C-alpha cells in the first residue's frame, strides 16, 4: 500500500469514527432527554390528581 493511500484511508476511518460517535451521542442524548421529559410529565400528572 502506498503511503498516500494509507493516509487517505486513515483519514476516512477517523471521519467515519467521528460520525459514529456523534450519532451515538446524539441518540443517547435524545433518548435520556425524552425519558426525563416523560418522567416530568408523569410527576406533573400525579401532582395534578391530588
């Protein structure tokens, strides 16, 4: 493998890994935010019943 091809593939791997981390982080952030929002709504509904 030529050095230039090796450099190009390693840059591509770095970009792919970065995108994967961003997608995973975004999914986890959205997932926890949705769960927290639902818990707040449930708590508000319970408080309103009393």
